[in-house]
C-alpha cells in the first residue's frame, strides 16, 4: 500500500505540473517544467517548519494528517473495487478538511479560503446524481461490479455520456487555476493553504497529488472500465490535458456564479436521471 501511495502522489503531482505547463502553453507562456510540483514538495520537505502563533496547533497539524489519511483510504477503495459511495463520501469529507486548513492558522486569507471551500460544496452535488444514474444501469455501487457491467455492455461513457460529463465537471472544480477554483483566487493569495509551510505544505502537496490521481483513475474505471494500467495512465493524462485546456481558456468565476452554474448543472442532471428512471424497464 505504501508503494501505491507513493506512486499515486508522485504521478498526481506530475499531472498537476503538466496541468500548469499546458495552461501556460495555451496562453503563449513558457510555463514551469512538468516536474515542478514534485520539486515544490521536495523543497518544502526541507524548509524550516513551525506553527504560527495565531494558529490552533492541534488543528493546524491535524488537518494535514487527516487529509493524507482520507485520500490514502480513497486510493484503497479504488484499488480494492469497493463502493463508489465511500469514495464520494471521502471526496465530500475533503471539504471539511479544506475548511479546517483555512480556520486553523488564524490568517484572514486562510479563513476566507476555508469559507469558500464550504461554498464550493455546490460543485459536489452532481456526484449524488451521478451515483443514481450509475446505479440505474449497473444495479450496484461497487466499483468491481461497475467494471464487470462494462465488460459486457461497453463503457458507460458511451451509454450515459451526460453522467460522465457531470463527473468531469466535478473534477474540473478541483483543478487549480480553473473556472471554479474560488478557494485559491488571487485576492486570497493561496486561499486555505496560505499559512501552511515547511513539511506541512509538503503534506498538502501529497494530498493534492493523491487526490488528483484518485479522481482521474476512478473516472477511467467508472466510465471506461478495466484497461491495462499503463493505458489507464495514458487516458488519465489525456483527460488532464483536456481539463487544463478548459482552465486555460475560461476565466475564474465569482463564488456566486460558481454556485449558480453548479446548481444549474445539478438541475439538468436531476431531469436526465428522472428521464432515465421513467423510460427504463
């Protein structure tokens, strides 16, 4: 499990580095090297580390450890083929962790970043609609059963493309520098991450890398099915590049607009799932 976790964090950070590179190239900038996020994680690991005087020491340190713990658990859920309901519950729990990051330091920038992380929970609502649509077709929420269904009937990406688009938008909401990245907008410096530095910031990098890997890998398994691991990594990279392109050409939305658009997406998905439930035998 340790080897899987190290690989997932490293590959996820590499994808985030590629994310920055693609955005830069689309915007006609050179951009950093693709391994820049890995270098950041290593750099912070050897920086001076302490807890700010204004911080709640227990919460300041604890949220980093909790974040690593929940995404390690999410990785295990995906690898073991367990329920996607658990995976999405962990994803929702991450909002609480982000809020804890923001409140723990005593910084106003972190505080507003934490508050916005709660506001941005609207972007996760389509997950529940996605779960309902998947269950209508597969009759199960176990990842292994969803994969088995696709081996017989073909990829869910082709069967229910609107559901795949909904989850794609959820992943987009977690990508930095994107239209829904309201927790890290420029007026908040680094948002909820502002006051975490040293080894704690390196821990956040591990969280970000693992989270990116888990979400993209789960997307491949849920909507394409079982493929060779090397091919899954290639597909994850292609999905990441498409997300980066969207981030490069779209402006960051205000908190109000972000919630409004996500609410509209949820409404459309509810109508679609209701239609599926009505027409399916």
